[in-house]
C-alpha cells in the first residue's frame, strides 16, 4: 500500500467563482502530470459562492488524481434561524466532500470556542464529511510556554464524543496562529514536528491504536523554501499551504519538489 501524502489550500476570501474554476482546471491539469511513488491526496477549500461550480468542474474533469473540494466552515445544525450560515445539508446537496472546522480566523476573528468547534466536528462526521479540524496556539501562548497545553485542550474538547469508527474521516491541521497570513513567521521544521508529535500523542491517548488513521497536516506560511524540510519530518503527513498555492503552477511545483525530496529520503 502506497504511503499517502496530503497537500491542500484554503483560498479564504480571495478568488471569485470564475477565478476558482480556472484555478481548479489548471491545477488539475498540472497535478495530473506529477509522477510519484506516493498516493497524493489533493484538496482545495474555496469560498461558499464558488462551491457548486468548483465541484462541477472537478466532477467533469475525469482525471486520475481527483481534487477534493471542501467548505471553509459549517453551522452544526441541519437547519434553523441562523442567518448568513450554511448547513451540512446544503453542503451535501452541492457534492462537497470536506469541511474545515476551527480555522484560526474562525477562532480569533469570529470568536468561536472549542465547544462550538466540537459541535461542528460531530455534525460534520455524522453527515459523512471528511472533517479537517484546525488547531494552533497564539504567539502569546507560545511565549508563555503553554503551546502543548493549548493544543491538547483544543483536541480534547474539539474531538469530545467522536467515535473510533469515525476516525477514517478525521484530519487534523496544525496551524500556529503566529505563522499564518501576510505577516506570518514560519515555524521551523523542528518546532512543527515537535508539535505534531504532541498532537499524535494526544490522539493516541484519546483513541489508542486507531489514532493512526488520522493524518496530521502542517499549515502556516508553507512556501517553496520550507516545504521540503517540513514534509520530511516524521510526524507531518502533509502540507496545508496558503498564498504559495494560489497560483496553480506554483502549487504544483511546490508539491513536485516536496514529493521528490520525500522520495529521495526514503
């Protein structure tokens, strides 16, 4: 069985519908030219308004490497008086396969709590979505030396009441808040690997051997200069890339180089 390596990007609020469709078509064309001994899982998370056409362009693409389309957020309720929100039933109707929960901006700009993320995780898993839970510490928390405690708390609350049989649909993304965005400070590959080890240990405490089903991805100013070092770390299963992925050719180049580095290191 080939080792699976994960690469994805969150487009945030940057590409409109037409831009997203063109981007996905180009990304699929270029990504399907990659030759690698690894099983590549590629995903893109565009804005809500682009989801229907994003799913359609991928479904009509008919290429061996299928790009998984995800949503940036989701209300935990199937329906109700939640003006401006999107329900899991609405996402399922569009053919969306993945939902991102707890992104740094949802937590720190929109003030979502660990308990709210937990309700979304449970709802997403109940509806069969691949559920990508994002966790990460702030710079202040890092400076206080409580990063590990913060990550463990976010995991223990965010995954409360998740069943072992649901773990094959669960992904974790470690995104230190201080490493995200235009002014982000990339974490060193050593630091990122250490935190991924903390995450994997906590997952083992929660789910035992079944926790091996859960991939852990690193996100936070991933770029062509650090991608190779990051992907070679033993506790990092994939890269969740920001603006370095927003041009298809640049993203595929980053993926190809990372896969080549990983192959050479085997």
